[in-house]
């Protein structure tokens, strides 16, 4: 399974040094993708697979504060999260920008981890399918078929992120089936409050190819239990 760890804006230099030692000491057969902050990517120097949490829509050039896909590649970054709901909300990231980011990543042979997910309001007003279809179809617009299948999709209901609440298995299965209609060959992750307790419920869902973990990525003892319980 793919286990992507989203550190978000956490872990300072010294903290990260001990964190990464702890993480590397966990023995597991899963594919662990660590997505630290940009600065900590530089400090990672690790045997783990590394992902970024974002990428520029542009190539190298006069774009102050941005990090390009080619720069990420030069630091051995193999994956990149794009379209996380926190960036959609706080940085006002649009589906069109996410599409440009995915194109930059694919051009540089970096695997995009595309986050999509509905808000509580959208779920309550029965708009889940529409919202996800729009997010997904714009994000993959004009991308070649052979490249589409390289994209990993992470279904992260916004109302689950950091709240301790997860959807029912039926709700997740329904959404995964919709995603499969658009990108049948993509791997699909679940993200949003997945932890060492609710994994017993989540693992009943056969369609899940892995997890995107936020809070749990920072709690190594609990992460270890989560990994042990996966199968
Ligand atoms: P969470 O975050 O596991 O803390 O809910 C997941 C994410 O935002 O990717």
C-alpha cells in the first residue's frame, strides 16, 4: 500500500532530524512517501521516498518564493501533493492552477498526488459527485491517457481532515467508484483523520490503495500501530 505522510507546516530543523531517524527505524513493507516542508526536503537525505506538498505552476525563473518541478527533481523528489484543500482554501488555489502544476510534475517525471474532496455543506446539499467530478476533470484536462494513469488521487473529504470524523465505508466506496469512472487506472488513497483506531474499519474497503496521513504522520508510535494493523 501507499502511505503518504503529509507533515504540513510542522517540524523545525532539530525536530525533523530526530523525526526522520525515528521514521526510518520503522520496518514496513508499505511504500512510505514522506512529504515534509520544502526546507526539510533539503535536510531529508534519506532512504525514504520523498514528496513535496506543493509545486510552482511555472518553470525556473522570476517567480519569487516559488519552487519549480525541476528544482524538486534535483533534490530527488519523486512525488508531489497538489490541490490539498488547505491550499485551495488559504491560497485560493484553483482547479486550473492545479492542472498546470500536474503538467509541470509529469514533465519532470514526478508523480502527482492529487487531492480532491467535498466540504460538509456540499455533502449535505448532495453535491459530492458534481464537486469531485469538476475537481478531477479540470485537474487532468489535456493530459495524455498514458500520463493520467500515473496520477495518484487522494480522496480527502474536507470535513474529515483533522476532525477525527471519517465517512462511512459506503460513502468512501461510492466516491471511489465515481473516481474510477474518470481515472480507471489511477491509484486512489483515502485521507482525512485516518488513524490507528479507525484503520480496522477502513481496511474493510478493498478499493483503497493507500492513505494520506496528516496528524498521524507526526505521531510515530501510533503510525507504527497503524502500519501493523493494515493487513
Ligand atoms: P489528517 O490530515 O490525517 O490530519 O486528517 C490529512 C491531510 O490533510 O492530508
